[in-house]
C-alpha cells in the first residue's frame, strides 16, 4: 500500500518493521503494520500490510491475499470479483 494509507489508518510508519519488497519497479523498503481488511460480502480479517513510499496505487499480493479466493477479471469492464472457493 502507498504510505499515505498508513497515515490515514493512524499508523506511525517508522514504528513498523522495515523490510525489502519486490514490486514491478524493483526492490524497495517497506514498513509492516497490521490492518483490518473489509470487503463487502466477506468477513473482516486482520492482515499484515507493507506500506511502500514509492507506490502511487495499492497492490494486492497473490501469496498474501488473493490465493485465498477465486479471482475473476473482466478486462473490458475494468472490474474484478472475488469468490470463496
């Protein structure tokens, strides 16, 4: 997630554990914090979130999140849906 979301959620960025993550732009430093994810139709769940200063838009991790769901992408409509397997 972009660091602006850490601030909106009330996290003190520097108090999170720092680590190196790989994004499409290469290796960057991120700070880990926990957050509760709310998605309509699914139970809320606490997740570990990496906040990255160089990101402009949120990225959803495959191994850390999407692997729990069936993901359907409709490219022409520019939308996606998640379903429980």
